C-alpha cells in the first residue's frame, strides 16, 4: 500500500506507515498507564465511598460505546486527527475546529501529568534531590525518544507495558496472600468493592467522571491512522482493544486494592498514598520496586501522549488551522513532527510548579467534548447525511448505539467538577475568538486539508463567503 497521505502539498514529507495492530494497542495501553490505577484509586475512593471498581465499570461501559463510534468513523475517514477530523468532516468544519481546540487542552497537558507523576514517585525514592531536576530529565528523555521515530516509541512501550502488567500481577498475588492471612471473613466479602448497603449511584457516577482521564489512550491511537498500512482495518480494532484491555486491568487491580483498603483510614497521606499502599501490601522492598515501576509507567504514558498530541497538532497545522510551516512540518529523516514534539515537551515542564489535583482538573473537559462529538458525528454523518436509516441494522448501528454512548457521556458531564468546567469554558471561549479571527468574522471558510486561508485584503472583505461544508460525495 502506498505510504502517501492526504496533504496540501504533493512534495510534503509524510508520516511513515509502519505500525502494526499490536504496536498500536501497546501505545494505547501505555497511554492509559496501567500503574495509574493507584493514583486514581486514592482520588476516587473517597468520592465513591469505597466503590472504585464500580466507577471504573461505569466509565468503561461509556467508553466502549464511544470506542465503537470511533471505529465507524475511522473506517470512513482513515486519517490522523481523531475527534477533530471526524467532527470536521462528519458535521461541519466550524464544529471540527472547536472540538479540536477543546481536545488540545486535554491532550496537551497529559505529558505534563505523566511528568508530574514521575516527579512524585522519584521524590519518594530520592527525597534529597531537587524536584525540578527530575522534571527536566524526564521531559528530555521523553522528547528525545519521540523525536527519533514512532517505532522507537512502540517498541520501547512494549517493554514498559509488560513491566507494568508483571508488577500488577505480583501486587494482586500479594494482596490475596495478605487477605488470606487476615481476619476471618475479609476474603469472603468479595462483593463489597462493587456494591454494598452504603453504595450510592451519584457518588459512583462522580467517580466515573474523574476516571475518564484514565481511558484517554483508547481514542488517542486514532491519531496514528496515517502511520499504519491499513488504518480502516487496524485502527478500529486497536481502539476497542485498548479500551477493553485497559478497562479489565483497571477494574481488576482496583478491586484488589479496595479489598485491602476499604477506606483511606490506613493511609497516612492520602495525597501521596502509593508508597503506603506498597508498604502495607509487600513491605519495604516491594515499595521500592513498585515506585520504580510507576516511573516506568509514567514514561510509557508520557511517550504515547506526547506522540499523540504532536500528531494532532500536525494535522491542524497541515490544515492551516495553525501556521503550516511550524505545525505541519515533518522531519525529512526521522519522519516525525519535531516542532510539535518540542512544543509539547516545553508544556510538560510546567510539572515543576503544578500539583496533581490541579493538573487532572485540566483534562477531563476536553476528553468529554471529544467523546461526545464522536458519538454525535456517527449519528449525524451516517444516519442523517447519508440516510442510512432504512433498516433495523442501520438504526441500531447509527442511531441507537451512538445515542446510548452520547447519553452516558452526558451523565458524566453532569458530574464534572466545577473547576474543570470553568477552565474548559474559558479555553473554549479563547478558541471561539481564534476561530472568528481565522475565518475573518466567518466570512471565509475554516481551513481544511488542501484549502489555505485567503489573504486578508480589502477586496476580499467586501465579498461574502459562505462556509463550505463538504458533501458526502466529496468526503468519499
């Protein structure tokens, strides 16, 4: 298959189509960071009153419905760009721009969050070292690997994900051993982490809303569509498998943590509880091993998230939404968007001054926007625009399924934290103002692939320009 991609310039250096299904799933799982289940547990256990696995299950179900919608859109639009590309082509270029803009906030800060996690873990291991040294060193390693090749990222992540899964298996074994030797009856109350007399629906939904950030890797792999030889076949499978495997890992591990820690009373510092969890479960040696593995997990996720956002910026640069010469540049030798990778690395350095709770509040808004509009895009493009609404199969596939996915995301929206909602709305307002500037007050179409913004000259300002929405024929 040709390695060409859609481009506004036939001579453009292009992304290399070399990734296989297993590599993309590994990148997705690395993005999810299996080890982050420990940090998520501490944040969510209090919200759910000790029912973290139930919150993970709710989040997983919502994500799987959305993953199915992603798969349908990937087959139709096998390009990088994820929710930005899909909503742009399925609904409207203006909508696509806003979805891409709001997703940027979410994706852009994920490498920073992984850097922040690595700093926390390394500070626990080496408390005498200045924290900024860990941040700078971590960002430097992450950026250099991403600059060289996406295959480097995939192959290294395979090793890093395997290490994380292995240590999680050991952790589950140690938990079970500890419970077996504990007070009689603890090991038999296996239903307690999922439901109990104290379980309430609203707190569990609130916990699921926080846990959405844990699943961001499943949709991020769609940004790799232009780096696999057969994206229509490979990417939909990779999206679903990433979400499914990640969900199984999160639910399983959080179940055993919740069994061992019914509440947070045993933890001396709930804001930095991982060392305590490891110490109680496996002793001092296991504590050191687990902290080392969490650094490995943070590196794996940082690599994957930096690769993903760099490619989203590349697509928006190639579309001329952002300056093409800067954001649409691909290194001729490494075949990577080097400018974007460096930019994301600079943003990740903000981990020097931010704390974990503030950082996580930055990303949930953008994730829910992306998930919502992917489901809406399936309904709008297939059911409404293409008229695939005559058979029962089409109605289930293009109406019922995406609307169920959208409805579940709306439930999460209603439980979004106020700080996250406020920050997201501010970021969205800035994006709208930039859209007004970009389209010269909506008198020019939104830039898309192959269509550059017109120069701002007086004669053009007097000519009304109707925003162009590509027809179904043009999209095909």
